[in-house]
């Protein structure tokens, strides 16, 4: 019985990991682009993006998943997106907005004098960003970014609201069979995954110590 439950949960955990990885692949670069927009000197663009980020961060992720899945069909008569795709799109937009604020805070925390020093040396703006600013930003954003990654692992459980069969869905299915322990068993997978992430970010912080 334990083996059967483990295999079932591993199947659901595969969906969880897939959602986690794909969200990061798309949300990390998108968040950086959004952060540039939120710091733009062009006021209409800056205010538009800041307003969008405020709406996304201020509303529940579960609600966003439901809107993206059901919205196109109910509002415009369009065919529904595949369930996993709709959930992924909601996660990417949501986490990109959170990441954008982390990036923005990191970029703005770098002393202005370092930009000016780069300009004195004749460096272009891209050179200043990639050779002076970027690594310092990475050092500063590691702790909040680590928290967001761990939160993302747990948030993947929300995709069950549109019947994406992740690990908690699999664990809950055993309640109908009169067993609740598989639901608690899912916690082992989450703790193991988050434990690995905690170790990774701890190692990463030590690697970036030379920026102290």
C-alpha cells in the first residue's frame, strides 16, 4: 500500500515540480522587464505598469487562476485554455510582478555613485548594469527571492482549483478510500523540496559573500 501511495504522490509531485520550474523559467526574466518598466522615466508607462503590479499583487492568486481559465470563454466566447497552461500563465504573471518588485528594490539599493563612476570610466549603460550593478543586485535579492521560491512551491497546490492533478489532489483522493495518512504524507515531499531550496540559497549567499 505504501508503495502504491508513494507512486501516486510522485506522479502528482511531478506536476508540482513542472509548475514550479516553468514558472521560474518565464517569470524571472519577465519580472526583470517589468521592473525596468516600473522605473521608467516615461511617466505614463511607469504608472501603467505600477498599477498593473499593484492589481496583481493585491488580488489572490487563486482568483487569477480562475479568471484566466474561465474568463476568455465567459467574456469573449473563446475556447478554454488547457488547464495546466491556464494555471501556468496565471502563476507566471503573478510571480513576475512579485519578482519585479524584488528586482526594483535591489537595483535601487546600489549606490548612485557606482553608476557615476562607471560613466567616468567611459562605460555604456549596459556595461555598467551587467559589470557593476547586476552581481550586487543578485547579492541583495537572494533572501527575498529565496522566500518567494519557497512560497511558490506551496502555491502550486492552488492549481487544483481548476482540476490540475498536483500532489495534494492525489493525496486527497485517498480520503474517499477511508485513508487520510496519504494527505499528511504529501508534507514529506514539500519539506524535502523546500529543504533542498533552503540549502541551495544558503550556499548561494556564501558564494556571494565577497560583495560584503
